[in-house]
C-alpha cells in the first residue's frame, strides 16, 4: 500500500454514510436554516472521514487539541483552501 492510499475502516465508512445522510436530510428540509445546518453537519462528517482515513497512525493526535479543519489542511494539502472556508 502506498503512503497516499486511504484506509477505509468501518468507522471511516460510517462517517461517510452519516455525511451522506446529513445531505439527504438537508435536501428534504423545507427551511433554509435546516438545509444550512444539515450541510454544515455533512461537511464536518465528511472532513472527519477524510482525516480518519488519512491519519491511520494517529500522527496528528500528538499535537494536542487541533481543529478538524486544521487537521484536514495538514493531511490533505489539496483540500487546504477548502478547509479555510
């Protein structure tokens, strides 16, 4: 397995599924507030899944408390710009 390969554990797959479900909830929501809230939750769950897949050895856990978005930018430089928003 290469260093760039993702390890999709059951926890990672669960986060992806939960992100997808949040998007479905947002799609079905009637109010803009509910849609926005669901999209925010989906983004957090999706980012958590990417971090979980990329940081399989827990390298970032030694840093102490770090925001999910900072971890995402460190582990996936190609998403760094997106993580800043």
